[in-house]
């Protein structure tokens, strides 16, 4: 199974970063395609999208100012199958993508994704006090996997913090020009 295509462009409002594609995503070529994954529902319920998108529409997020990538490109059944070497390589590649495309916010879809990327262990939900790449804001949100035991309202509540952050960063950007 080959990796799925990133959806990246410069100056995105939010770049969503997952662990890696599921087998279903690898089969379809679209992000968050596993029917048990709640990513698309979470984005809609958090007010980030005007309707609930389907995985086959993942490239349309670019039009909303959002991008998609993963820390590891290889599709697997579970994140447990990812090797230390893949994380090390992925960490370097992800940092280069963030430096190249300069999103305002990098939203890590799962604490584990951010732990692998940043090397930090104690991580709160939401905006992080220091970002790995200066000039971007690191934001940690719960994984959208159906295996996550948090209540949906709690997960959506964390994702709801993103829109006001995008607005406040846009205001600051406008003040510096």
C-alpha cells in the first residue's frame, strides 16, 4: 500500500497532523477514511467546516485554509505498528514541511503524535506554550479514532478552541503589516 497524498499549501490557517494513514485510507487514497474515525464529524461539530465532509472530499479542506498530513506516511492497521525509525524519519520530514509551508496552527490529532514529534512527555490539550517551529502555534487535540474513550462533547470542545485562535492570529498578523 502506498502513502496517501498530503494536502498542503503555503500559509494555511491549520495543518492537521495524524499518526499515519489507516489501511482504509491507504486503500482509498484519502485521509481519515476509516468509517470508525470521527475526524470529519468532529470538524463539523466544532464549527470548523460548514458541513460534514466525507473522506473523499479531503482535498477540499485546502479551500477552507486547512491542510492534512501525517507524521508517518506508511498505512497500518494500528499506530502500534509504527517503528521508532519511522517516527524519527517522520519527525524530520514533518518539521521540514512545517518550515516550508508555514501554517499558522499545527493541530496534532492525538497527544501521541505530538509526543513523537516534540519529544515532550507532559502535554496539555490545546495550544502549547512553546512550538517546535518558531512562528507557528502547536495545538494538541484528542485523536479522532473511534478507540478514544473521551466523550465526544469533550473532544469537540477542544477542537472548538481552534477557530478563535485562527481569528486572533489573523488579527495579530494584520497589526504587524
